[in-house]
């Protein structure tokens, strides 16, 4: 089946630094990738949608200058949390979709802790 | 707008009990419907899907039927196992937009 690899699985960083999270579709080309943030009590919040070669579309309330998304190829999207603060600590999950009729395939998530 | 509502958890069952997790949706057209499962510390995995009315999705003993008349897609399993303990998300997609329910945590006790 379709596999999405997300790296790193866990990262601890100091306040003010930046962290990059990678999301790769390993055995299919993903026209669209999505980034989610999962809050306590499990609810998923869509942060942004990215299409290869174009600018990401951010959901309302998500700071595009803080959460930089790059979708450089059909198999790779990155999320960079810039100038991280403790309130950015969360579980970030990416997903990839081969085409608009396909289901989403998710990465295993990244636990970010900002100290 | 389009949305998904699923029953709040947690749901706690004994092993071999029957499971139902309710999911209803609101959509302006004819969406595809999905159930995803999230095991502790992991991302979401596609469990099953149905793309049109009366379709039944099934996988690993779980089933859900796309009911257009009741706008529902309830997840069922006849006999749960401890290994089924996870969070289950109902979702719909329509015009390349995905909408997720809030998730239902299932705890299965031996």
C-alpha cells in the first residue's frame, strides 16, 4: 500500500530555533500534501494544503511566516517551524494524496517539544 | 458547509464485545467516506472507505455502510480485541477537501 514517511518522529528544540519536518511519499507521487496539528484530546487541525510547485494554502489562523511549507517535488513536502516557542509544542502529522479521488495516506507524525 | 460528527468517547469495551461508533455527515453533494485509525504515538491509517451510497467498506473485521438516507457511516465490529484499542476518525472528502470528525477513543479491556 501507499507509504508516507515522516521524519523526525521526535524532536526537542530550544525556544527561538527553527525545526524542519519532512514528509515523503515513498511509493507514489503525491499531487497534494496536507499538514495537520493534533491537539490534546486528539482533534486534528488542518494547517495547510500544499501542491507541488506552488505556494501552500494556509487555513485561517495559521501564520504562514511561522509555519513555512515547501512542496519541492511530487514526493517531498517540508514544514519548518520558525522561531519556535513552547506553545508550538504539539504533534504534527502530514498526509499525502495521489490525486483528488484517492484517500489520504498519513505519516507517523512528529512530536515537537520546544523548551 | 460539509462536516462530520462522530460520537464522543472514550468507549470502553471488554474483549469480544460488539462495537459501534456512530458517524454522521453533512455534505452538499456526494462525498466519499472513510474511517481512519490512529494507534498510540502513530499517524493515521486508512481503515476502510466507501465511495457511493450503499457501498460497504470492510477491513480487519471492521465494517461501515454508506447510508445516504440517514447520512451515516457507522463503524462496527462484531468482536473487538485488545489490539483494537486506538482512536478512530470518521472522514469525508468532497472536491479534494477532507473533513475529519473529532475522533473516538476506544479502550478494549482483556
